[in-house]
C-alpha cells in the first residue's frame, strides 16, 4: 500500500511537471498586469473591498485566475477541470488564505501551489451537468 502511494506521488509529480513545462532552464514568462502580479496586491485588493466596497481589483484577480485554470485544463494531461468540484469563490478563498500567509510571493506562485494541491481532486472527464 505504501509503495503504491509512493508510485502515485511520483506519477502525479511527473504529470504536474509536464503540465508546467518551460524552457530548458525551467524558466517561463508570466504574462500578467502589475495589478495581479503579487500576493501583496491580492491582499490590498481584498482590503479595498472591505474598506471601500470596491471590487474592481479583486475582480481582476478572479479573471486572471479563471484564465490560468482554463489554460491548465487545456494543457494538462488527463484533465477536464483542474478545480474539480471547487467553484470560483472557493478557489479565490484558497488563494486569499495563501496570500495572507505568503504576502511576499508572486501570484503566479500562489496559483501553481494551489494547482499542485488540488490536482488529485481534478475532474478528468466532462459530466452532464457541465
């Protein structure tokens, strides 16, 4: 049983690494506007919602996240929906929690950490309710 879990973990990492392909040096360019580049910016956007009821910046993070997840769905092997049963709000709550704990991280890193965590619960095929 332990060996099977180890093999599953290795296979999962290989699939995830394949999904996040980059150049020969494992570098890639993040295409994002400055407003959604960092966890600190997400924290600021969330505070702006609470203080001013201004959802514009937070909406930008949500749109960027949905595009990111759509790209994962398109490019990752054996993946129909990387978010599985999570809806947009649940995904954003996860990211907000991560960014609160790691304000120095890029938002791209937050997204990649979330994807690595939720990968095992992804949907691999479409269902009739989609």
